[in-house]
């Protein structure tokens, strides 16, 4: 049985060493929808825990000379105008430690999986981002196992890459595939679910468990039925959990799913706190809300532990409008974006990555040498194919050069299609790109790619086992390796006997 939020926080405060402190008691002047205004409570600090009469806890979010605006963690009806309240002197902290992977917790550290949790340390939910001098360049790839991303939109460890697109276009699927692909790569993962249904998060946990990824993944969950305060705290708690491992030299991948709901929760609290609304009714500090979160993701210098935090924030768009307020804010904060297009998704291209609007600002600095050698012209080829495809829709007969371009482009699109929860290894990705370069599948009917690709990859793994092990370990391919792979590719007969 999960203990109540207030009981959990009361237990945490009782663990502090006794210090004689004198606090003045304040009084609730106004209470509405989990947000209260308190008077007579001076000298409070931002983020401080407040204890209300009846054992209910809240957090100070709005400080002024006359009053303190606070949000309640519990939906308590006992807090009303006239209720007494006093400060605790403590800011909210989240449990961190090596026993966190494999667990499901809420933003204040209560275990949600029915098992006891013994934290090793407590980190404040709000922590300053690393200074520039404490960072190092992003130069190590973080492989997602998704060919379209690893080849054209590479992600590095310590990067912040936005996943953006309409509802039901596969945003969470890409993030989960990236988590699943970190198996045996010495990368820990934190999945933060904000404002989602419990059934949806249960499905995510089941997917990760089946893939063996929960062993190295912690889940921080604030559901749709939780208070806006809990949804607001969730991504900061996830970042604190990741910072514990990064300080110890570990590489961490954090998924924030999604920041659109996070912004809506913060807007709700801000409007109830009577803050002036701005564009789309969001408060003026909505940019700072996400910038101070995402700036905590970085490659740390050796003096600071040498670890890294890679962030994959997710933002939902409406009708593909990436110029809306929250999408433009987060795009300007991150180091690139992966844009998923609903038209591609509905046409069967999955993952539905629009390579024209997607970009990685780290670029090839975070890409394996073997991948660099084979993925150089993919974006250009795909762009030329999309452009030529539009013109041929009018029914004109293409010339031989255009027909050849269309055939190669169609082959590339089919090679980039990939099943969910089935990430490729680096060797698999290089083999597919080499097959494209050698025009191996140009004459293959589109309907046969789904069965032909697994068959081809199985053949390549058996034909070049030494190169497979060496490439997946080092990320490099020598000229001799390339020649051997090319020979193996050309010896393969699509649709024939092995």
C-alpha cells in the first residue's frame, strides 16, 4: 500500500537532525484547486516545503513581500482559508543511488512498484546546471539502434535531442528503442513519464521488461490523476537521479515524456497563482522552466566525474505546427530535433522521420567512423528522391535518370523502415547501408523487404563474424573489412538460396 504524500514527507522531515529553529506561523488567505496563498509567513525561500495544519504539505513557488504562493502535493480538502501553516526550512529532495535502476518511483521518491526502497543519498530536486568550464565536448556516439537516426541524425552522449511530432506518430517508440539499445553498452537510463495514463506507463514498463531493459532503467512517474505540482516536479526529479550517476563517471540517458504536458501543468499552477499570462496563456518564465531542466544534461569534465547525461525530451505538436510556443522554445534550447511526420507514419514509413526538418547540431562529431564512411550521401539521396517523387505524381513519364533515382530512393525508404523494439547493431546498420550502396535490393519488390532484410542480416552475421565483433566493439572498419563486407554483400542473392 502506497503511503500518502504528506505522510511520506513527514517521515522524511523527521529524519533530519534536530535543530532549534523558530518559525512564525502563517495563515492561508485563499485556496483553490490545490494552489494556496499564504500571508504572515516571511523569509521563506523558493521551493521550500510548507506544512499545513492537518499534516498536509506544499511547496513555495511564488514569493512576494506580502504573501507566499504555494502548491499542495495532496488534494486535501482540509486546507482552506484560515488554515495555519509554517515553514520547514527544507527544500524538496529525491532519493538517488545505485539501487534505483529497475525501480518505479514518483517525483518525491515514493516507490510505486510495491517494493521497499532504501536510498543511498538524497539530492535536491532543483540543482544548478554544470558551468561551461565543467563540461567537455560531445564526441562519443549514443547509438539508438534506429538506422534512420544513427546514419543521418547522430546523437552523442551528453547531447539534448528533441523528439517532436503529432500525437500517435511514434515519439515514445523511438525513445524506448533508444533505451532498449543501451543494453550491454554501460549506459544507465531514466524514463520520466509526465501526465500519462497509468495503463500507458504500465505498457512502457512491460515493453522494457520484455527487452531486458528495466535492469538498467529507472522510471519516474507522475500520472494524469496526480496534482499539477507532482507533474511539475517529475522531470527535475529524473534529472537529479541521473546526476548522481553522472557524477560517478557513468553515462546516463534521460527521456522526458513529454514536456508539453509539463508546460500545461506549470501553466495551470501559474494561472492559479495569479501570475500574468503571456502567449498562449503561459507565464513569462515558461522558457526558463525548460532551459534550466535541459541545461543539466551535459558531458562532464574529468574533474566533475567524467560522466554524461543525454536528454531526449519529447514535445507534442498540433497538426504538425512546430512554430507553436512550446515547440519553438524547446527547439531553441536543444542541440537538434527529430521531427516525426504524421503523413509518413500513415503511409507506412516507420519510424516516420522527416529528414528535411530533422537535424543534429552535434553532427558527425558524434558518429562512429564506420558509420561516417557509409552514410555520407544519404540525406541528399533521400531529399532528391522526395523532390522527384512529387513531380512524378502528375503522371509524366520520367526519363531514365529520374526513373533510376526513384528506384534507388524507394529502396532506401524501404531499408530505413524498422520494426519497433528491434534496434540494429552497428554492424547491421553498416551492412544495410553497404547493400544500398551496392544496389543489392534495387530490383526487389517493396512487399518483400520485410522478410528479406532479416534474412540478409542473418547471412551477413554468419559470413563476417570477426568483422561483426570488431566493429560493434570499436566502431571502426578498415579498408580490408570494407572489401570483405562488399564481397559478402555482392555474393548474396535477394530472394534466392543462401
